[in-house]
C-alpha cells in the first residue's frame, strides 16, 4: 500500500499540488486553507467534548462563529488574530485519550500513514465533516479534491526534510506526532 500511495503521489498528487501552488496566489491558498479549517471546527468541538476538554470546546465554537461571520465564511481567520488558538482534534485522538492502544502502524490507500486505532476513527471523522451532507455530487467531490490538493501543497516544502529510508521516516514521524497530539504535548513516561 505504501508503494501504491507513493506512485499515486509521484504521478498525480504532487504535480497537481505544484500546479496549484504555481497558479494560485498565496493569499488565495491561505483563504482556501482557512475555509477548510473552519469547516473542521465542528469536528474539533465534538472531539474536545468527548475528551472532556470543555475550555477547548468553548474556543472551538467561538472560533467557528467568529470565522464564519466576521471571517466571511472562514476565508479569514479572525479568531486566531483575537488570540483564540485552533485545536486540531480527531476521533483517533479521542480513542487514544480513552486508553485505546494505537496498535500496529498501517498505511491506508489514499489516506497514508495510520494505526489500527486511527484507521477505525476514519469513519466517525468523515461524518463529523460537512462533506457527507453536501447533496450535489459535483460540489462534494470538487470540495474534497480541493481540500486534498490544498493539504498536499502544504507538505511540498516539508518533504525535503525526509532523510534515509522514506517508509521508516514517515512511520516514525507519524507515530511520534500522534502520541504528541494525544497527550497534548506532554511527555508520557512509560516506566
């Protein structure tokens, strides 16, 4: 699956992302990213509530309301300018907070790096986004494609840091990043 994703990235995703960066001015790309992040706030809210992070949940709803209204449907991130920092929560992190072990590292088709726990979390995460509720197929698939290209474009500069065996590097980076996010940056001693 890793090899399949690498070929897909090399021949389709990366060139599309490079073209997107080339033809789309940076302020427009930033606004597109802001809109998708704003649409992700309800998912953050749900997962913060499930993790009993009530302050963060309050920040999530405030961010969503401010960015949707004063930020013109999320084109502008006025909430961050007001000091309301964005959290980035998902159901895999919620399961981790609840004590569900990550299980082995897996690579999912099109999605990429994951763990068994996070793979099961893909479904609830998908339904906590706006996409399943868009009834116009062209709009739904076009929005999903734009979000994928926007996310891939954000990794163009970062991928230069990948050194050594690509699979091992990406696996280790993913697993360490997930533990960091689940424990909110706190180092957990396994001893």
